[in-house]
């Protein structure tokens, strides 16, 4: 009996484990430096190349499909979304279309598309010089948001409060263009977009689409700092029924507008005074371990569905699963400098309700100022009878952890 196979692009090792648990064979497409002995023991074949380079990927996956006959291509990582869509279209395997994947990736194209179809449009323009910022401000007023067209992790997002800040914003754009960062190959800082700043609480809508039918699985409340870096997530969001309904309606309208027909989405919105506005969306499960919060709160494994649906043991969802309990996460940070000590992790893990404590730095490594999600140094995940309780447990657990640093060179 032949084994059904899936091509998985990038992502964490749990992707591969969950596909194998459901009886699927795995062909794995990954950056060479991310492939480990654990992967080697699980996969049927591995293509170790820069999976964002279509000129390399296209002939390789065509040959791999002839040899291994995978039936779909999936990813849970942002860098792989467009590539997965292109392969699925090339081989006629279904899934998220490349057009939709591109709209989700390119924030300017997304805004322009929504304006054309009349779907809760937010004005936007590309920033090629300082004059673009000044012209946009004259038309739409302040404050403004400037961000990379295809950015990630809140890197490069700027708030422009008034005309006096235009010059500094343009200097920042000029400095960032072409600059190196940990994912510069996949997410280059080369194009920027300006939009009106949308004031209001921030949420994300986690959904899974079954042949064009969207099922909202969770609404996540997002905690952020002044640099728009996410500090934590809470599921379910602490909102009333009316607010929940308007957020859901905005997300569903958006998913229809950009043509999502299959798979997971993570759509971020702000609740403005005149209603919710989509900030951005992604054709994969939410990051920051939101997928784990969903499973803890609702018992729905969105990661397993991403890599294995449709399959015989994963039925289509008809509606949101029943809430089992609340779940929350808070991210750890430290004073910038070189790590000299880490204490309290065992005590943090032992608190009732704590599911996981992850510290991502070691003695001697550097902690950077919190300017993007990549500058966080760990996180705590907890559950409770309600959102306030889960969040309080996270705070207590984080309070047990002490990461000490000293200035570099001191």
C-alpha cells in the first residue's frame, strides 16, 4: 500500500512529527543550516536549498514530485508561504493560490487590492523619498505608520506623530534599506509603505478555511509595547459578544476579499472608534506559539491541520470548538547586554497552570533592546479558568525568572 506524502517547507520540527503521526510520508524543503539529525530520521527525502529562490526550487520540486508523488505542499512559516503557493499551482495540487499568498505578504498590494474591491480600505502609499511622506501627511493627516512592505516581527515599524518627525522617519528608512538582519534574505528591508495610524486595541483572528468556508477558531488579544512589538497573547480575547461579532465579520470579509480558499490564516486587526481595521494577515498559523495557545484553549491542533488536512482522521470543522479553558503567553526580555546569569526557571515551571517556560538565551549571549520580536529572550505559557487567571499565572511565572546582563565590553 502506497504512502501518501506531503511536502513541508521549513517550520519547526513539530510540523514533521505531526505529519508522521497521521501516517503521512514527508518530503522536506528547508534551508541547509536548519536541517538536523532529527529531521533526517523522520523524512523520506530532503531538499536543502534556499527555498525562497524559485529558479532553484522549481526544477527540484518538479523532479521530487515525479519521484515521491506528494499530494500537497504546506508550511507554517512566513518565509515559505509564497513558495508553497507557487509549488501547489505549478503542480496543480490546490491550496492557497499564489495571488492570495502575495496579497497577504505584500502589505502595499494588499491595501491597493482592498481599495479596488471596496473592502474596508485603509489609505496607503509607497515611500520612495521624503516627499512621499509629506504628501501623504498633507492628504491624510497625522499620526502615520511607516513599515516595510513585506516586513515581519515588527521590525522597522515607525510611528510618525507630526511634521517634525518626518525627517527622522526618512533617515530611518534610508538607514534600514538594504541593512542586514537575521532574516534579510527572506524579508529584505527595501520597500516601505505609509498608512494612517489606526488607534485602538489590537487583536488577531485565527482561522482555518475548508474549500472556501472560513471557520474562526479563536480571537487573540495582543499585548504590545510602544514599538509595536508583541509582549504577549491571550486566548480568548477579553471582549464582549458584540465586539467579537464585529471583529469576526471584518476578518471574514477580508479573507473573502483576498481570495483565501484553503488552510490557516492569522489576521491582525485594530479596533478603531469606527470599527475594526485589518493591519495585516498571513497564510499560516500565528507565531509566538499562538498555535499552542489555540490547542490548549480549544483542543484544536491548527498545526496538525495545516500539515495533514485533508486526511481521513481530520474532519472538517463546522464551527469553533468549545472553549476548554483560557490560555496566555508572555514574552521574556532583559536589559541589553551580555547575559551573566539566569535564575528561577525551575520555580517558574512549577507554578500551577504553567505549561511551558522557554528561555532562548544562554550565559555569554547578547540581549538586544526590544525593537522587534526577534529581540525577545523567551516566553511563558499558562492556562487558567479564564483569561485574567491565565495571564496572572504568566506574570507570576515571569516574575520568578531573573536574567542578568552586563554591558558589552565591561
